[in-house]
C-alpha cells in the first residue's frame, strides 16, 4: 500500500504547486522541482532514483521555460 500511496501523494502535491509561478524564474524553478520529483518517483521503480531525478530536473526546467515563453506570447 505504501508503495502506491507515497508516489501518488507526491504527484498530487507537485501538480498542486505547478500553477504557483508567475515569473520566468518561478516557472523554471517549479518545473525543475516537479521534474526532479517525478523523475525520482519513476526512477525508484527502476534501478536508480538519482539518475531519474537528474533527468527529470532537466526535462522539468526545459518544460518550465517553454511554459514561460508560451505565457509571454512568444509561441502561438
């Protein structure tokens, strides 16, 4: 039960924090944190949670930057 409850709770909490950023730095930071948490959760099911967290942090930072650029109207 704990193996399912903890990742589900972590995912809900990170998604709840996703909409909190309203500046470029905040969006990139929250994207990085959400990506790291998600990567660690996914990586914990595999062999290496640390590598998953690093990959997730990179993808999350990129995603946060893209969301920021879209919010500024740079992408249609």
